[in-house]
C-alpha cells in the first residue's frame, strides 16, 4: 500500500488526502471489476431479451438464483481469504498470507465438486420450485445444465480476481475481468444472435469467458508479479485456515444466498400473481438495479483491503475516515441512479426489450415501486463488508441473514393485500426496516471502537 514503507513495514500517519487516495486506489479498480463482471449478466439479458423474448428473460431470471449461489461460493473464498491476507500484511506476517492462499485454492476445488454434484441432481427441481413451466423450464434448464458441468470455473472466476486485488494488484484483477467481459460479449452475439443457441449459448459464452479469467489469474499467482506465489509450496488441506476463510467470507455467501432466495421467491410470486411477462419485467428491473448494486459492492470491496490493513495495524481513526467516505458515496450514487431511472425509463428498458409495449409498461411500474429505497440496500451491503473487514464475521453474517429474513413477512402479507404491486413493494419496505436496525449498530462500532484492538483474523 502507499502508506507502507516496503522495506521495513514502518507505519506512517496518513493525512486525509493520503487516505482518500488510498481508498480510490482500491475502490476504482474494484468498482470497475464489479461493473465489468456484472456485464456477464447484463449482456446475457440484452441478447436474450432481443433474440429470445420475454420468455427467455423469465427463464434466465429463474436460472440466476442458482448462478448466484455458485458465484457466492467463489466470493466467500475470495473475500474471506483476501481479508485474511490483508490483515496478516498489516501485522507484517506475509508467510501466513501465502498459506491462506494455498488453502483457498484447495477450498475452491472442494466447493466446485460439491456444486457440480448438487446441480446435476437438483438443477431442474430448483427451476420448478420457482414456477417454471413449458418454455421457461426448457430454456432455464439449458442454462443450468451448462453451469452444473463447469461450476468450478464460475467459483474460480468469482474468487481469484479478489485474491489478486488483495495481493496489491487491483489493476491486474480489473484487466482480467475486462478481458473476460469482452469475450463474453463477442460469444453472446455469436452463440445467441448468429447460431441461435438460446440460453445454452448464453451459458457457454459466460463459462468460456470465466475460464479465460481463471487461466490468467493462475498464471499471475505463478509469476514473479505475485507476492504470494503458489509455486513456493504444494497445495495442502488445511482445515484451520479453510475454516477461517469460510468464517470471514460467510457473510458474502449469505448475501448471495439472500439474493438467490429472494429472486427465486419473487419469481414464484410473480408467476402466481402475474405471468411470465411479469417475471420478464422483473428480470429487466433486476438488471437495472444490478448496475447500482455492483457499484455499491465495488465500493464495499474497495474499502475492505485498507480497512483490514488499518485494523491489523490498530489505526482506528483511519478506519472511520474510509468507512464514512464509502457510506457517502454509496448513498449519493444510489439516489442519482434512481433519478436517472425515473427520468429515462423507456430508453433504458429498450436495451432489453424488442418493442413489447406490455413488457415496457410493467417494467416501468416495477422501477417505481421496487427501487425507490435502492440506496439503503447499498448501505446494508457496505455494513456487512465493514464488519467482515475488521474481523467481526459474526456481525457481518448477522446483517446478511437479517437482510434475507426481514423480507419474508413483507413477501407473505403484501401480495395477499395488493397482488402484484405487493410483490414489487416488499423489497424497498424491508430495506427501510433493516436500515433502521443496522445503521445505529454501524455508527456505534465506528465511533466507540477501542484504540487497542487485538489484530486477529477471528470473529467477534
């Protein structure tokens, strides 16, 4: 990091300007990486919407909850191990960071085998439980079948760029993701637009692009550019380190499980109270929200390495400065994007819609009802990553679990009272309720942290 004297690990008191530069050094590549990574979903949606139609959008939206779980496993490994690496670097212990990296590689392989087994057995059932039928089931199964076979690649592509970023090479991580996104766009056009492979083509394009990211990341960790080279020793099964990685990264997995569960439940309710066209509109609303959500997640992930370092170095005032800056950016960017969505809905919806007026009207309704508290969702993501970054995995996990559980009563009662409108309103109203509970906890932790905190990767 910029504030570290490389030869002697001497700590330097950072000015506000230096802290801001440090934050942006990690945040900009992280935001770019998240947005570029999100293009995998968005580009798939654009091509599916134009070449397959609203039934294709509904089908891919039913496949996404399954994709979220697999990607969440990778993010758990990447964020958990990355946090551990940065904390150990702050303590001046690079050897433990190298051991954590080796454990992360083994954990990815284990999770890849587990994902392949589960999806091969239950992939179709996971679509049926969301209300998929006839065309939507057939199209969704095309996507899930490819994902099941190559789930290890999806896990690796989600985790490895995060590990590269925590190895103090955020620009390389971003470059890999940009390369993957470009490949995905080209292959989407070829497989969906030219060869008419429908959702099977979308899945194949994504997997091939992710494979390129994985190969590039492995080459990086085997090169002299990496401070944590995997070639220094063989990969070994280390239950203790793997447990620490899982504990620290569990909140990220739960966030993705929450997303998976909530999207699946929305799909089910929209099919019950509406139709496949309603699910197609929900898919478009989801893509438009994804642009902000990835920005918020990028800010949160960009905040994590310096906060973890300062936690290890016991420099609490600098943690407060970085977190408050990230909160301001997350909230303001959410309000700006909400304004843009309400001012130019037709132009944005047309990216995913091939002149279907009914789909456009339903999507506009979804934007107005579903996204008005969007910035609070970003704050909740930031709060969870903050607690994870300072080694408080239990609090981070509690926020993520609470985010999922608090929506259930809203999704149960509101649709019964308001029909489709009630399904649209469940998310923003639950976000408001959770924000009221989480914001005071975060505020208290930031302002009342003791000046001397044990530099540990454990949870509290």
